[in-house]
C-alpha cells in the first residue's frame, strides 16, 4: 500500500489524504504514520510532530458473514466453514470471529474446544474463510438451538438441528449476485449420508428472478459421493446503475422437508461517490 503525500492542513488543522492498497491486502495489518512541522509554544520556533497507528486495510462496509453448512447438524462434531466478505464480495483475511450458542436447553456446545462463547482458534485465510470444529450434544427436538458468529459489526446465525431428524445442508449457504455452484448433502443428524432421494429447487427474488440451470437431482447418484448432489444457480443481480437485486433458492425433498435456502446478494459494480447504484 501507499499514502498520497504531502497533504496540507486546513483552517482547523486537519489534513486529508488517500490510502491506496490492492484487494489482496484486505484485512492485513499496516502501520500508518504522519509527520509534519508545528510551532513550539515555548520557543516560537518550529518543531517536528509525529504520530503513528497500527490499522488493518479496511474493506467496503457493510461486511457479510456466511456460515456453511446452515443448518448445522447437532449432537455430533462437524466442520463448519465461516467466511467474511466486504460489500464488494472481496474476502477479508486475518479475521478472528467471536461466537456464542443460544437456546441449547440442557445440551452443550463448543467451537474449537471452547464452550458456549468465545473466539475461533484461527483467523481467516486469503479466501476470507476459516474451518471451525463445532461440537454439540444433549439437544432435544424442542430446542431451537443456534450458533452465531460475529466480527466487528457483522453477524450471522445458523440453526442447529437436533438428532433424530434428517438434515439438508447447502455449501456455500450464500452466493454473490451472479450465482454459482452449490453442494447439497442429505444426512441423518448423526452424519450418516442418505442416498437415493430426489431433491427439487426453486428461486425467488430479482429482478430478474434467479434460476437453477442444473440439478439438484438424486442424492448419491454417480459421480457424487453418498448423500451428495450438485446444483448450479444462475443470477444477474449485480448492477452498475440501479440498486443491486437479491434473492434466494430453496432446495427440499419431495415431501417438503427437510429444506435449505441459499441466499443471493447482488453488488454495485461501480466504485464512485455518490454511488451510481443508489445505495
């Protein structure tokens, strides 16, 4: 990164400059320092004034957290991916998430061996994601257990499904405005995959309304692993002139349960102030 320099203070002693850095540096630490000359009030001569601060290269607000899979299967230990992106869908590296469980009833929960609430053991990598080990036990079907991850002002919550129920998982559970590929996994809450089940899907939102251009099909059908099938969502929700669109696609079995929803969020593709997208 670099700072545009020099800059001159205005009537109230404030100088403004620009910090330039590539998207690949988002979330990384940097040291920003400023130095100038001022008046020594005792000698009336000039003196050098310096200040410095450690900052992280910021992304575009607001940030968004994506938890996959969502919902999270309960009463087992499972890997959960947590990702964070800025408003331009650029990944944020070096982020440690806070977390907390809610509505566990008599059950218990931990993330990376830390019970109930705390921080993830590792920070996000260059993809903006980190894999956590989520363990829950003792949940009942009447519990409405949830797991929430936070970072700065961003937050996301995933439901936790108690044992004894089928669970349909989607990874990723959120996509950008152009859509993408989704892996769907049908399993028992103890993690046992369930093959041979036809899944269907439909989308809402826009404009235009997103669509499913392939899949989802039957779980476990070749070449997919047991319990797994794929779907491709196509969307055109990004915009360079109007407010970006949003939408979602819901996948479910023929009986309607279980189901899972993948959210879609368009972005403004033009960086300008004021925003040409009206956001």
